């Protein structure tokens, strides 16, 4: 087992939190693209027609798969940087960073994306 100092473990936790925040940013970019393609994030918005709903499902599937492949690769690289040892704090840090972004800046970005998309359409 590889021994790490407390400073190295703190740095790993910091990087995992930053990585989670970066995932949130990428998720918002993907969410804006999906909104341009017609995906609705509000239940009060009108329903899409059947023909466009197939496009919406395809766009959602492809973008979500690419997002999760990227998250998986980043998690593997982050674990590799810690000596290839599975550390729960790495995943907790990434989840915590994502949730921190999602519930703070993510909500603001969603509002801004809705206004921008309505202007563009």
C-alpha cells in the first residue's frame, strides 16, 4: 500500500472537489445544448411533438453517455494520480464538488441559459 502524507491527501481531496465542480460546468454546457435541441427542464413547458421527441431522446442519450464516459475517465485518472488506490474520499469529493456547483452556480446558469435560449429562438 502506498503511504501518503496528510498534505498529499488534502491536495487529492481538493483536486477531486475541483473536478466535481468542473463536471458541473460541463453538465451545464451540455444542458444548454440540449435546451437548444428542445429538451424541456420545466414541467409547465409545452410538450414536444412525436417526431421531435425522438430527436430529443437521441440527443439526451448521446450527450449523457458522453458526459458519463468523461466522468469515468476523469475519475480513473484522478485515482491513478493517487497511486492507483481506490479512495472513497476521491469520489465523495467529486460528488460534493458537483453538488456544490449544481446548487449554487448551477441554478444561476440554468436561469441564464433559459433566457439566452428564449432570445436565440
